[in-house]
C-alpha cells in the first residue's frame, strides 16, 4: 500500500501585534506560607494577516488546496492570574489561569508548576 505524498508550500504571515496592559503583584502570608499573587490584564490589537493559511498539493499532481488555522483575533482581551506558594526555602508551587477573549475567540488555560531547587 502506498501513501500519498503531501507537498506543503512555503507560506508566511505578515502580522503586527501590539499589547497595552498592566501587571500587578503582591506578597502576603497565607498562614505560614509566603504567597505571591499576580495578575496581568491587557488588550492586544492585531494588524495584517489574522488567519494562518497553508497551501499544499499531493505529489500525484493534484490541484493545490488551502488549509487554514484559527484566527489570531483583531482585538482581544488578555487575562493572566496566578498564585505562587513558597512551600520551603527551595520549593514553590504555582497555579495560574490565562485567557483570551474577543473577536469571536475564547481561549482558556490552567497550569500548575512545582519548582524545586537543589
């Protein structure tokens, strides 16, 4: 059985992004645990190519076709927020949320990071 070879053409995007926002952080004690709260709120504006496109053909001489990705979004609100807990002198547990909203886009993400120095 032979597979169809796919030839993906070189494509580029011409996009300029600008972001305006504020970043705030504060430290406090949560019981015996030193804690840092942080937040980052901004507005991002995009100019140029907003939808990534890629042109491809099958090696057997097929007609070219275009595959598109998700839109970057013209005007988007950016939100990041998190807490870092100093568990010991050499370990920190961080939890965070990040989201993008606007221009028909809604993206949400959560993560946790355990950092240990030795």
